[in-house]
């Protein structure tokens, strides 16, 4: 069996590397096998403890999230303290230029060995290079709730870029929902890849400078009144200064 669990990559470009990689759950499942069951449960259940994203328009409550930033020191993941999350207007027409302050990751989650394993697994599998000595790492925990009364768009910005170098999009859980198709586009906004992350720990890692991305809305599955889609997003970008 191949060590790499890649199941799809875009065609190589002139730069010699592909602008995204799509991994089955096998990549993270293998990496996380060394962690105890209680570590997995504690990590996954922390998505039950996310505050509502106060920045959504009109008091909408369908998105809950936490965010913390880290850096690397001596091959360890080190919390950088509470830092505002800000994107430029150029990359985020809805929230660009706004300093958003989200609740940080819970301390036990931020300090967990399991999170460190996840981050280093993606560092080893980026679709390109990053200077680890100068890398900032943003970790978002996000829950989108689909209900019959509220439109639930995982990415209200539509087709967009995040303004980072690389972003790992990891499915943690989905229950009772349909939709949530991940869509990638080239720099001319022509579609190049689409898939729906279905299996927990399945992931896509993009070079955010070379592709745009979007996610279709989610609705409760037939017969369900409500459903959830839990994601972890990991941003990789150079430290400022
Ligand atoms: Fe995004």
C-alpha cells in the first residue's frame, strides 16, 4: 500500500507542484493512530463547545467557531496568544478589513499532542514549500448547522481566497446534512476540482495563492430537521515582520 494517501491532485503546473491535494481519511488516520482513544474523543467532542460566530450578518446563528494562532519552535507547535483574525478587503469582500476576534481554542485542545500531529502531518504534505522557522499557523474549529429556517452557507463569501499561503480543510464530522461540496477554481475562476468531503478526517490542502475555493450550502438531509458539518481549517502563512 502506498504511503501517500492522495486520491486526487491537479495537473502539475509550470512551477512543478500541484496547487492542491485531496487526501482520503487514511492520511490522518494513520498519523493519529499513535494517540489514545481518549485523545481522539476529547479533540472531536470539543466541536460541541464552540461559541456562535458573532460576525455573521443579521444575527444569523448557523456558524460557530474558535480560532487560535500558533508558530513553530524546536519542532513543537507553540500558541502565539490571542490574535485578531483579519483578511484584506481584496480577498474577503464580506469581512475584509474587519478585525475579527474569535474565542480561542480551548486550552486542552490547543495544547494537545493530537493537534500537533495533525499540523505536522499537513506540514509534511503541503502542495508547495514553506519556511518552518518563519511559519504562522492558524487553526479554526468551525461548525455549520443546517436547519429548515436559516440558509446555511459554509462560505458566505462565495468563490474566494483566504489570503494565506496554504490552507488545509479537514472534515471532522457531518451528520444529517446534504450539500457542502468543496469547489476549487484556477486563478481565472474556471472550475478545476470538486468533491464532497464525506468521511471524517478526509481533507483538501490548497495553495491559496494559486486557487480560489468555495463551498456549496448545506441543508438538512431528507427526514432530518437539523444537521451539522464540523470542519477544521488550518492556515499556513509567513509570520509578519
Ligand atoms: Fe475560505
